[in-house]
């Protein structure tokens, strides 16, 4: 009895860990170091290529609840994220190099996991004794994607996720920015001089715009030269990860109500809220680099160097990585997968992670966790008990099974779970109540699970 997992990203690594911890041998197939996608830069597993943030940690956020549920359920990915976190206000962000190295070390040391370097061009042979999990993520190679399209009976869909730029900390003009998280989360704002070595505990660095500067910046973004998709590729952006030029083209104030919104911030130099801000978040524990939060872009590299240096404090910025765009491939999960993430038309073939239409790091991890646990239960002859629908983990399964006319990738939201019966509660109180109920139900689910995680001796 052995499972082959194709793809060693968040979903593949989590699924491999959950299966191995339950005593099932896993062949984890990853194309590195033989080949890399355009967005990959290292040979470690579970490389985070879009951002280093796993988003909000508060339980009133659906993704915060999902992280806590995974933490309580024994997620390896969340455990390593907690070990490698960097300051990020109310979010969980990680030092991406330490994170991927930590995941790689855990899997390489596990006696039930065998890592295989191989470029996979077609779906491996599957059987009851040798199931296969496809967890190749948004950058599934063309040959494998074509074979998957044959297997599912429909062509895969392609659109673009965009990667935000990263700047060197010592190239930021610290006299022009201020350090503060929205609504004062973290340390108190200060007007004391900043530099790259005396940043304190506060997470976000804010680059404040006045009205004239903001409008000139937006005009430059709109007029900039962009990298156009190839003629055979159809551009379909995920609304939660739009390039800044797409948002800017929708209206002059769109960015000011999106990633450049100034709400909850007060510039200590003026005592007032800026007209707009660009927020920078640390990329690593030592805070040597910062990414531009929400600034995914398909501007050409030359234009990025020109336009993004219009941001106050970034006039002399050194870009460690320019923004870029990459393809996302996903299947119509509600039509194609059963409740255990198995392909209905081909028994013993499973899909997990972003290729199923979940969006985001935490959601991909959750997809891998669920696939790994349910597959282990099936292989060991145990009753398959899905998480309650009131939990965020149950919400992931709900999204993957919800019949809609035009299925699209989605982050976890409260809409993935049943609403609270008391609609009169204030929104924040309602979400808090939903989270508390979810965690009670989750703990009960874990307690009655017929399968406990343990390394086979």
C-alpha cells in the first residue's frame, strides 16, 4: 500500500505528511531540481512564490479560523509557519526561506516519505493499492495539464495570479515613511526616526501619499507598458489578486479603496490620515527585504522601476524581485470530484490544493490536509468522517462541492459555512460566535476520529 503524490507544494507536502503520520508509505514526486516553473527560485519543497503572508490570524477572519483549525488538527505546514513567522501585525507571515527549508527537512527525515525528482508528463498509473494525488498547483506543466484535461473530460482553465515586487530594506528612504499597523495593532505608532536596523516590533511600513502624488501615480500606472499574455492564453484574473494596473483602470480612486486604502492609519508627521498609502511588509525575520502589499503587477520590469519609484520612500529603491504574472490551472471540482476529492470518472485518482479551485496558501494546505486524512482513512479501512460543515475545514469541502454555473477559485470566506442563526448580532460578534462554535465542533470531530496520527514503527 503506497500513495504517489505529484507536486510538493503546500497541498502535496501536507497530504504527504498526514498520510505518512498514519503509517502509509508515500512517494512524493517533485520536478525540482531537474526543472522549475518560472516563479520558482530554489530547490526546496513548498516554496512560497507569491507572498510570504498567510493572511489574518484573528478568529473573526475566516482564514484565521482555518489556520487555528489546522493547527489543532496537526497540520505540519502551520506548525512550520508558526516556527518561522516574522512580524506582520494581525497576520501570520513567514521567513519564506526558513519556512521551505523547515518543510523540506521534516519530510526528508520522515521514514514513510520517499522524495523522487521527476518531471511528470502524464498521470501515473493508479489502483486501489497505489492511489495517486495530483497536487501540482497553479503552474501545472503543459504536458501534464493536457493529460489531466483528457482525464477530466474538459479543458483546463487558465488565468493569472500576479506576484508582488520586493525591495531591499536599506534602499528605503526611512525619513519619508512611518511604521504602523492598521487600527494600532502591534506596537504604538511613533514619530521617532526610522532606519533598517531599528524597526521595533511593528510589522508594516507605510509610504504615505498626498492627493496630488496619488493621482499622478495612478495615471502613471494606467499609462505604463504591460507584459501582454501570449496569443493563445486567455487572461482570467482572480478578483482577490488583481494586478494594480487592472484596479487602476477601473477608476482613479479604486486603488485608494483597495490595497492603498489609508483607513486605520495616522501619519505621525502630520497627525492626520494620509490620502493613500502603500504598505510594505517584511519578507524575512531579519527585515532585510520588504514586499509591496497587494501590489501584484504585470508592468514590464523597466516600467516597474520607473513607476514604483514614484512611491514616497522608494525613490531610490533596489528591487530584489520585480512583479510578474503566472498561470493558474484548476479543474471544475464540484462537477468532477466526489466528497473525498477523488475523481468520479477515475477511482483512486485524487486532486488537492489550488488545482481544485481553492485560492491561497492556507486553503491549499487545508486541501492537502483533508485529502491526506480522508485517503488514509479509506486505505486503512476506517470510517471516513468529514469535518463538520460548521468548521472552516468543512467550508473548504463545501466550496469544492457547491454546484455553480461558473465555478471559480475562492479563498475561504464565512459564506462557505452556514450562517449564524442570530442575524441581529453585529458582524464582528457574529463571526466571533461562528468561530467559537466551529472550534467546539472541530475538537469534537478530532476526539471521535477513528484514526489517530502517529508514525508507524
